[in-house]
C-alpha cells in the first residue's frame, strides 16, 4: 500500500458551508434588512473524499454550482474548509505554506493573473522572483514553452492587447514556469476556439508526460475531458456521485448504446428494436439497451443488406447530462 | 530582496504606462495644499507675516513639501480591499508563495518613482508662485529621504491593517472616511499641528498620523534639530513594528473569513 505522504492529493471528508445573506424582494424588506439580516447556510461541498496519484490527470466534472471550484479553492489554499481535511504534497493547503505554494499552480480560465498593462515577459520575470526560479532553469523553460505554444511575437505585447486565447496561452506559460508538481486547472479552455483548445490540451498533456505532474481539471468541454483524462470525479450538489475510469462513466450512467447502420433495404419496424434517433432510406441510428446490442446488431445484419454498422457509446455530454438530470444521481436505467 | 527589486520594477513599469494619469493626479494634488497655503499665508500676512512662529515662506515650503509627502504616503486604500474581497480578486495573490502585502507594497513603492518625476513640474510651479524658504542642510535632506519612506511604511501599514475590517463588514468605506477625517486633523495634513489647539497636538503625539505627514515635512524644511530627526525616525520604526504586528494578528483571523467568490 502506498505511503499516504507519497500521494500528492488526499481529500478526506472535506466540507465547506457558506453563510449567505437572504431577504425577500421589495423596499420594505430592504429597510428591514438594515436592522435584522438573515442568513442561510449553503453547503457547497459535503464530506467529499478522493485522492490523486502522482502523474494522474483527473477530470473534476459537475454542473455550475456543483462545488468544483470551491473544492479547488480549498485545495489551493484560497478557502478554509468548514470541516474535514486535505493534504496536497503533504501540506494542509489553507495554511498556505510557501513550500507548498512553490510546488503547485492554479489556472482559472476566466481570471487574469498577469499584469494587465505589461507584456507577459515582464510578468514571467516577476514570477521568477516570486517562485525563486534559478535563472538558467527560467530561461530554458520560458524558451521552451514560448516555442511550443508559438507565442514569441505576442509575449512582448501588453496583455490588454491580446485576444482571450493568446492571454490563456500566456497564463499557462506563467503558471508552469516554476515547474509545479500539482496543477489545478479550472476551465482552462473556456471561451477558446477549437484550434486553441486543442493546442492548450496538447501542451498540458506534454507537460504532464515530461514532468509527471498531477493534474486536476475542471471543464465543461467534454472534448477536454475525453482527450486528457482517464479518470473522472463527478460532483453535484457538493457530493461526489462517481469516481472512476472515464470509460466506466457510460457503463454506470448510460444503460444504452447507439447503433448506426447503413443499408439499402432497412426494415420499416426499426422502432421495435429501440429508440430511433435518425432515419432516412439508407441510414438509421437506433438507441438500444446495452444488453440488447448484440441481438439487435445480429438482427439487422440478418434482415438487411448492411453496408456499414457501428456501435457507439452514448456521447459523453449526454452521459454527463443524464448524471446531473437524474434525481438520484444514479443510473438512467430505471429498471435497476 | 530579489522579489522586492522585481516587484518595484513592475510597479514602476505599470505606472509609466500611465504617465499622463500620474501627472494629472499630481496636478490634482496641488489643489488641496494650495487652498491651505492661500488661507494660512493670508492669516500670517494679517498677523504681520508670521503665525505661531511660521513665516509665510515657511508655510509655503511646508505645503510644497506636503505635495511630495502626499505622493509618498499614498498606499493601498481600505475601500480597495472592499472591492478586492467582494470580487474575489485576492485569489490571484493567495495562490502564490508571497504575501499580498509584499505585492502591494512593492507596486506602490515602484510607482512612487514615476509619481516623483511627475511631481517635479508641480513643485517648480508652486515654488515660482509662493516663494518658499527651505533649509538645504545635509541632515535635513538625508533625514527627509529616510522620513519620507518611513512615513510611507507607517501609512501603508495603517491602511493595510484598516483594510482588514472589510473581511467583517461591507461598511469599510465609511470607516475609511473616519480615518481620513482623523488624519486631516492629527497628522499635519490640514495644517501644522502648532496651529491646532494644544489638546489636539497632545493627542497627535500618541498616534502614528503625524509621523506620516508633518514629521517628514518638518525634517526637510529645517524645523527640527538633528536629535528630533533621529528620534522621529525611531518613532516611525516603532509604529511600523506595532502596526505590522497588528496587521499580522488581524490578517490571520481575517483570511479565514475570505469567501474567494468568483472564479
């Protein structure tokens, strides 16, 4: 069994409750709130538990308000928890010890950490001083990252003059200059075009492969998740619904697969085989129960002149959507 | 030290981007002391050219140096803390291995070099108009440079500690208003403390305000003996330590309340 101190991230029964002021609408209530403010407890994170192993890239998924960002903020020392414990590289993150903060990085897709009025290279220099990066290491990494992301010409322009995608590239470079062992990425590709998303993903994957860094990633783009992670932790209403392989998510939450078939003589009664998603004279898509996939495929091959047949998992977006829309948070197979 | 050099450089570089704004800010700084100067030199003139031992030339020197001292004691204001907490803007600082204090302090320290450059034409203009009397003794000039930075450190710590109130209340701006009113009266900002009732200068002696305004000004215009300059710098050091301790104590409690709202 691995020594707990060797596990980069250990989260145990971690909870966070916010006290939120509440009042009814209207002028009278506004005046009343001057004298008596009422508060309500909102449990943003409820006794969650998970670990991240060295070099692992884990997707942290959930709808807006699920508790993802709150968890990341606790793990990076921005927030004190209400209860529970967490250790990142052996440190309690909210103590914000320099030894820890020098070894982790937080990138938030909607936040700008670089000096707005200055070129990114100036902020890189500042980070060199903040993190105490030796000059030779700094120059090597900076050169490497700038070359890989092809940003030499924009690194010298003030941040305020860059596009969102260009800014994000600079944020990522700045966040990795000190060689963090654990990376917390909160929606790093939000608002970026597809090409830019792909480029950033590859950059992070390369960083992970070369440095063995542990990565916790939140993203609403399933393309990020399917391209980068092998394991996901799914959170909703502050509780963890699933922690396991990405492939297992479909098995657990989607009881169906999709059969796409092309044939010159498709039978009329496809509706008896499953839910017909698409139908035209030469092609059809049918959603069928997992256990019926082989029977239905066999039947189609027997009754029609099939030119192409593919069995596909339910798209990840749909699986995730089912996870969050299902009241119990369990499987969409109501029979189980 | 390595960080302080880099942080101050960033502060300088950021501010130089907005040099016109810096000049306009300094130009705006002329208005407040000019009003005081006109009022008090008129009073002095009416009393035969002197009031409470201050000649019109000394008063002019006082308020011209005032403008530079004001530039130097500009610090991170408590109402900016209110914004920073409300918008979650502390997040970017807290995730780095350096205390936000150092980030803010070095930014302001670096920016002061730009503001000083913008101050020069303002000072020349005021000097030509009001005919001040300075005492350029070496001890005054050296003492002034130290006192100027000492005043900055004391005021920065005062405002930084005060800013912590925003972790408990959203009424930080109101409290900042009370601070500014107290400072006007107790620091020599409105008028040299000798022109105030005795009980006010007695209270001021026990508080840190005067070490951020009147002490550096008096040092430069030659109203203090070498012993008074040295002991004044000692008082600045004393208040810096006290305020730093207060800040650390409050910060350790305040930060537990930070909601880190937003992304």
